[in-house]
């Protein structure tokens, strides 16, 4: 992908990532380290939960979705991090064998008033499963470097 900077993005630009399939072992490994709830780490206990089976941690799904965005290279030249995100929603459980991809759209952009080397992009982000169902949605602010 061609290097993009703040000024190369337009409101309405959309990007779609490649997909990644989650395995049971990846779900359990992440959860043992970061979110050790029974429905994330124990298949038998998860069957008895309100989810009826093992599910991925929402934090794992969020991190994976962000990694997929970075792997597109769309922010490779311009990323300066993010001051945060809004409206995070976990909508559907992610299960072993699910294949996820991320879609994002530029919904706002504004050059910095105090730092002329950057601007801020407001992005609507959807992490979707193989059925096209939203599993996570949120809005992210992303600091983007302007071309020198």
C-alpha cells in the first residue's frame, strides 16, 4: 500500500482487512494471561455459562482487530498513536473457528491547531465475523502525521 499521510485521507475512505481465524488454544492462551474468566479458559465450564461454550475475550478481539488494521499498512507512514476511542460495544461472542476481519471508515478529520505536523482522524471501526456480523464496534481517534 502506498504511504499515506493525514492529507491523503478523505472523509468516506473505507478500508477492509484480511481475515484471521481464532483457534481454541489462542483464545485460552490469551485469557489465561489477561482475562481468566471460566468462559474464556475452560471449555467445560463455558458450556454451563450463559454463552453455552468457549468464547474469546473481548480484549483479545479488540487487539486482534487493531492488529489487522495495522497490517494493512494504511497508517505505516503516518501513525502517531491514538488519544483513545468512544462507543466501544461488544455485540456478539467470538468462538473458536470464527474468522474475523476489520472494516474502518474515516468519518471526520481535522488538522491540529497547535501542531502543524499532524491532524486527527476520527474512524468508525467494525470487527466482523465470517457471517458479516458485527462482533465489536467503536469509534477511534487516530493522530496522523502530515507529509513533511
